[in-house]
């Protein structure tokens, strides 16, 4: 009875939070549909119902992440470190990374929008990439390898490899890296890092607990790029036998299709549409969650041995996660995704295509606030740094960064500029800054890039760009895809610039107090936390 009352109170709070985060997006869409882009009543009705499902689904999902994914990650992280067995870290790290990625909702959303690559091939390939890089991230914590060196090394490989990848795969590969770290993966991976750092108990432990998400974002990029370079491996039958990069590029471009725009005439048709779609998502999400649930149960019987109450809380959290995922994915695919595509198409085709730039920037600014993983990250950053980096400051930096990235993405849609003209300079700037800011800012910045590009980006902003690109007669695969990558990139710069500003303020404060500036700098580097 007590467990049920706690569950009820948590769901009430989560519903309130989900409503407040989704409301700004909802208001903007309604205003656009009333004054800028007339929307058929059936499509609007689907969006309204989808919004309600999105709020309820987000609430259940976030509660499930809090009750299940976070404690599972912490306890498993602690258990594998206590074992002192390197092979166990490698095996368990890969299995957990693979399993949790399969259940990632924004990866599921992206996979449905890239029909040229079989959905399961993309999901399992990306999951393998996350598994490998989660192992690398855990080994980094064990051996104390500086995060900056790994980020520089791997991103140099990524940027060099991008020169040999067919054009149609470049944007999609970076998008895959962005969507992989979402509301399912982020709480789990960050909690895994917290569990590992808790056992270490040294002065660098808290700092090293960040950066796991950043490294795990690299694996999917490399995976999709490899799929693009090797189209004749049989993994992608649509592209098998392609003799050249140009052939592969054309094939993936032609395979990009517009989402079906629902048009229902009555509320009965609306209910029927959602009711008939529900079993599909129930089955899909069950198969997605099964690997991580199986891994937890094996670990429970083999090592964790949790008490009945703890086990009951986690199992209820897993059930809540499943219910939330089903409701969330149903609302996203039938309500948000079609509406995003339709608005992009209408706004860009209305005779003033440049209006999509400020419209996208406004939507990006508020959409990032609706990302479930952003809330999780902001809270954990505030807790880990004892309030030195506040959740509100993090949120403001992310919102500004995402707004800029959406504006640049719409410039790409209008001009057809390759995503590499933005990605290469952007990541170069981010990596250069990383050598001049406290290490914790670099870790948080690269983690922020991953979490900012979640299901709201994949389900609404990416379709918005696709609709705009289609209306302008552009190449959807090369010009519209890449939105998620841009959203994931700009926080890397924004958060680290915050670190540079904070360093200057700290030095000025120390100088005014009459203390030695050198001492202040050393304290900043050792503790890696700056008062804002």
C-alpha cells in the first residue's frame, strides 16, 4: 500500500513536469497552425491527442527511469567495479550498452525515418557501437585516461572517415550519434558512471563520472559510416551491389519518403487510428526492453541479490518504463512526427521560405526544454557540483545552443550546404576549447550534446526540416538529415564557453581578494568546479 501511494505521488509530479515542458511546443504549433500554416482539422486533431499521449507517456517513462534505470545503472556499476575483473567490465559493459540502446525511443523514431537502411540493421548496428564505446568509457575510468585525449583522437578518426563516406550517409551517421543518447540511455549510463566513481572515492572520481555519454555518442557515428562505406556487405540489401559512392548516395536519397499525414474526419476515426496502432508499439517496445530486463534479472540472481522491496520498486519502474514508451511512441508517430513534417512543408512553401529560420530557432529553444534526458542531466550536474553549476544555467545554455543549431540547419535546407561545412569547424572549435577549460566542463558539454538531441528533436524538428526540404525541392537525405547532429554539436561550444567565462570571473575574484592568481588557477583545475 505504501509503495502504491509513493508511486501515485511520483506520477502526479511527473505529469505536472511533463505538461510544463511540452506546453511551450504545443502553444507554438497551435499559433503556427492558426496564423501561418493552415492545418487540416484531422491532422490537428491527431496532434492534439498525440500531445496528450506524449505528456502521459513522458511522465510514466521518466518515473520508470527514476525508479528502475538509474538504480540499475548505479548498482551494476558498483558490482562490476567490486569484482576487480577486467573481463567482466568488458563483457557486462558491452551487453548493457547494447541492451539499453535497443530500447532507446529516439533511435526507434530515427530508424523509421531512414527506410533505405533496414530498421533492425540500423538499430542493432548503432547498439553495437554504443556497447563498444561504453566499454572504452568504463576502461577510461579504471585507468584514469584523460577524456579530452580520447575525444580528440576519436573525433579526428570520425572526421577523416567522413571524407570517404557517401554523401547521403554523412548527415545520417552524425544524427545516429545524437539520437542514441536519449531518455533511456542517459539516466542508465550516467548512473553507471556514478556507481563506478563511488567505489573509486578519489578526488577525480566525480569528474570522471561525466563523459560516458560523450564517448557513447561516437560509436553510432562510426557504425553508420562503416555501413555507408561498405554497402555491398549484405547488411543493406537496397544498396547491395552499388558500384560507387554516387550510386549509394542516389539510392539512399530516393529511399527517403514523406511520413503519412493522418486525416481523420471524426473522433471515432481518431480513436480507431490510435487503437489499431497500439498493438504494434506494444510488441515493438516489449522486444526493445526485453534485453535490458533480461540483463538485470541475470545480474540480480548472480550478484546483486536485492531485497524484495528493492526488487519490487525496480520491477514496478520497469513496468512504468514500458507503459510510458508505448504511450510515448504512439503519440509521437501518429501526432508529432506528421505535424512537424506538415508545418515545415507549409511554411517553406508559402512564398517566404526564409521564415523557417526564425520559426525553427524558436521551436528549438523550447523543444530542448521538453527533452526528458535534459532534465535528468541538469539535475545530476547540479547535484554533483553542489549547485556550482545550476540546472537553470545549464538549461539556458542548452536552449541558446539548440536555437542557433536549428537556425543553421534551416540555412542548410535553404542552400544545400553539406553538413560537414558546419560539423568539422564546430567540433574543431569544441575540441580546441577543451584544452583551456576545467575538465568537468568538457565532460558535461559533450554529455549535453548527446542529451539535447532526444526524441523531441527526432520526432518533431527532423520531420520539420524534411517537410521544408521536400517543399523546396531539395535533397532530403543530404540537406534535411543532419538536424540532430547540429543540435548535438552546438551545446559542446556553448557549455565550454560558459566554462571560459566562469574561469575569467574566478580569476578576477581571486585577484580582487588579493590572493595569488596561480593558486586560484590550481584550485580550479584540481576541483574542476567553478562558482557561477
